[in-house]
C-alpha cells in the first residue's frame, strides 16, 4: 500500500472516531439533561430509607418527596412567583424549608396539606443575581391530627438561580 493511501486511511479513521466520540458525548449530555430535570418523587419509608420509584410502590407508610434539580428565583426580590407542592398521595402535612449551602434560612412554609401548594415563596433576604449551588430543601413531615406529631424528614440538594 502506498504512503498516500495509508495517510488517507488514517485521516478517514480519525474522522470516524471523532464523529463517533461526538455522537456519544451528545447522547450522554441529552440523557443527563432528561434524567436530572425530572421531578421524580422519592419515597421515605418509616425507617428513613429512600427508594426512587414512588409510582411503583403504593404503601400507606411511605411519604413522596418531590426532588428538584434547581429553582429559578427573581434576583433582588423577596417576593417570588413560585410555590411548592405536597404530593396528593401523602397522608401527612409538609413544612418545607429552603436553605443556602451555608445554612442560611431563606424561606419556610406553613403546614401544607397533601395535594396542596404552599403559599408563594417570600424570602427572608434578597438574593443578588447569580447561581447558588448546594442549596437545601428540607421537608419536615407531620401527622394530620391535632398534635401534628413530627414524622420523618428529608433533605434534597438543588441549585438556586437568581435571575
């Protein structure tokens, strides 16, 4: 085989491998976006262990907790135009708290009944425009009786975007 033919074959192989690599990267990025943007409920069992398939398990002692990849808030404003939900399959109240990574409390809801949304979020402090990684949504759960006895709680990490 001539040197010119070998060089053409090498270039052809390199182009094929680069195209294949780009296709694999695009597929992985697309799959990651789809997976991380879903608000898939997580079940909290009596012992505190979590599973990811809330729809497959119908269990009265389980609590569905929504997960969020991130929340977008209005920058430099206390009043926000979002509310958070207690899934209708739950049999307990939620009190939801939002914290920055350093533990600063940004917001806490009143008791939220199953199938209901919180009041619109009013922050305790304004957030300048920016991204706030590793924020925490804490879900505190309470019996739906006069005593509102505390049940399990769950924490999920998310990214806050103030725009």
